[in-house]
């Protein structure tokens, strides 16, 4: 059925950058709003960024100005460009659709001080 596969996480120094990808199968993401979520150790999952089918974006205050969500409809993929990373960004990052949820395995982002 619907499958979302996150990738691109890793270990990075504070101030560095990563680009996360969410490849979708079994659904056409251009028809739906898509979002990136994260779950830090010992904390609840939170919405980080969202993009509507029309391209409108929203960001959590904690990442505004540093993260950018985008979508490539031809590749059926959603991206999260993360710049100026901070240790508090350390978390497992997931993508999902408004019509879901279709939780995948997530991708680990670790930011060292």
C-alpha cells in the first residue's frame, strides 16, 4: 500500500546542513499536503514543516528561517533542507500526508555541539 521512505539523516556538527528526502509509493503526493515531523529522545512527536498541494509552507517557530520544505512532483518526493543545525534538532525525522498517517521508519538526525 502507501509507503513513505525517509533518508538523508546522519551525524553533523552544529552549524552544518543536511537534506532529508521522503520518497513515496502507492500515492501521488502532489494531491495532498505533506509534512515533516520529528521525535526527539524522551519527547513527543512534533510537526516541523508542512507544504500544501498548492505549495504554501508552514514551519515550527524553532526551525523557521533554517529549514525549507519542498516537493518534486515528478519524483514523488518531499524534501527538508536543514541549515544551521543545532543540537536541539537531534531527533528521528518522519514525513507524512494529511490523508494518512503512513508512518515509515524515519531517519535519524544527530547534531553534535
